[in-house]
């Protein structure tokens, strides 16, 4: 069986190489997402398809034992962060998320580092998305009700209970105004409720399941990455996301069964068809 690095490198070799677009950093990381809601990012379904741009992605989800996280985190912290834009950078960090940008070469180095730490690629998928339309990436199952402390912005912390369901990322590519071969990818963590089928057998369980059904977008942890082909964004939980005070990233990207683990999501742009 081929090892993790060989598989990823082979997939990367299939990616068509496009020219990289020079990026200019904004003076503030929060500026681009002010007053933007997740509902604004889904797009107008009545817009003619010819007015949209097709963006291709390769998505990887890596599963790593928590005890080996320290072997990987120094490399994750070396990824580029200056060009990322946040809805609220303080809330993003307080909710336990980490993120960084890299190139095709950086991804090859990352996969080698993950392999050496014993990580497994548990999910690999190619997706095609039109600008203004969202695509969903599953991160983690949430099989029961969970309570967390959620930082909603402006320093406010809310106690939330939700589940059962799953944690996903909604990704919405948008055109970068005035630029070709570049897209802005809006990424928002979302709790997606799944009705507990076994709850129908018990009235009390059924009430608990129904109370927990509504979906929830964690807007304060939304992030934007400007990507060209052969560039990626990685998202991961910070090491304080699974301590004694459960926070958002701890539910979306960590778990305890069968052994405590963390998950690292990589979203790579493989092509933009203008």
C-alpha cells in the first residue's frame, strides 16, 4: 500500500499548473468581513450560470492522535497568516481555530510531517463549485448533545448546547474583483443537525433530539482566503481547544474515541475557470 506522502504527491501532480497572482495584504485582517453574514454568501440562485466562475478544489482531512500533535503544530504555525481575513480575529482565536496559507510545495512538506507523526488521510475529495454557491465539507460527527463556550465577537462569550449532528465547513468562492485566476474563499464553521432516528422509540429522547435540531453558523469564526491554483488553506484546532473548557474548534476538529484525536483540514485550489 502506498504511503500517505506518495498518495498526496500523485494527486498533486494531476493538478493543472496556473500562474500565481501577486497578493496585497490589507492593513487590517478584519476589514474584509465586516457586516457579512453567512446568508449573504450563499448567492442568488436566479443569477445566470454564465455569470459565475467555476472553482476547483482538492480537499483533504487528516486524522492525528492528540498525543502526536506537538510534532506537527510547529510546522502549522509556520504557514502564512498575513493574507488571511477574519470576521473577528480575536473570536476566531478564542474559539480555538488556527489557519494558514501555503503553496503546493508547502503541502508536500506538510504531508511528510503528518506522516512522520502517524497521521492518516481519512478523506480526500475533488469538488467543483460555482462562485456565490456554497459547498459543504464534513469535519466531525457530533453524536450527542454538547455544551461549549462560544465567543461571538466583541469579547462576548455564550454558553451553547447543540447536537446530535455534525460539524462542517461551508465554503463559498467569490470572484476577486479586478483579478483573474484568483478567488476569495469564504469559510464558515456550521453545525448541521441530523435527526436522531433512534429517538422515535422514546418520547423523552425524541424531545431532546427535536430541541437540538436547528442548524447554526458560527459566523464570528468565519475566515477568507485569497487563493490561486496550487495554493491552499489549512484549518486546525489550537492545543487549548480540548482543555477543560470546551470551545468551538474542540467540537469541530477534536474527539476522544477510540483515542483522543485532532483533525486538520486542507482546502487546495486546483483550478479557476473564468
